[in-house]
C-alpha cells in the first residue's frame, strides 16, 4: 500500500494444554485460546492505516486458520507403507 511505517510488532500467545498418559494411550492436547496483539506506529492517516491492518488480518494464514474450521488431511507411512492410525478406541 506504499505507506510509511515507523514500527510494527505482533505478539502471539496460545493457551495450550496436554494431559493424559502416553504410556496408557490416553494422551490429549489442544489449545483453548490464541491471542494476537498487533502494534503499529506511523504518521500516515488513520483511515489508511486501518485499511492496511484490515488487509493484513484478512491475509494472515495463522489468524484465519484458527478462526475457521478447516479439514485436515493426514497420512502416515510405517516402513514405507501407508497405515491408518485410529484416534478413537
């Protein structure tokens, strides 16, 4: 957008958890919240900077992946051969 930016910073934090037991086959993990704190410093007009920030957030793969349920396609090979790994007993 050809804007003059003095400083831009982003900090991303996640509340992740892991529980259960690997040895007992009950291990679980997840994330309960993701926080993104974005700071921008510029002398450009606020209206242009708001558009820049909106465009950046719309283009952010990480934010969009967290906000949107997306299908996961996963494959596993054991000794070169595809296998199924059931996650439920």
